[in-house]
C-alpha cells in the first residue's frame, strides 16, 4: 500500500512531462532490438521519474512559499 501512495504522490508530475519525451524517444528506438528497447525504456522511466519528482517537489515548495496555507495565518 505504501508503494501505491508513493507512486500516487508523484504520478501527476510524471504525467505532465512524459509525452514529448516518449514521442521523441519512441521515434528513435523503434528499429532497435527488444533487449535494447527494454534497457532504454527502463533507464528513461527512471530518469523521467526523478525529473517528475524534482519538478513536483520544487513546484509545491514554490506554491507553498507564495500562497501560505490557512493554518499559517
């Protein structure tokens, strides 16, 4: 259950940034073997996940700084 919570916490950021990268990469790796495709897919998934987490955390921090919550007032 904790894994699903972690995935859910960062999935929106990943969703927002994935499409241009997937299209660009998909056009380039189509002629490769299945093993090469799998390796590139796994590495790309890890990089985009890290990028999505970084984007989501920094965006949330900026929003929290600019728009204080009602608890802080």
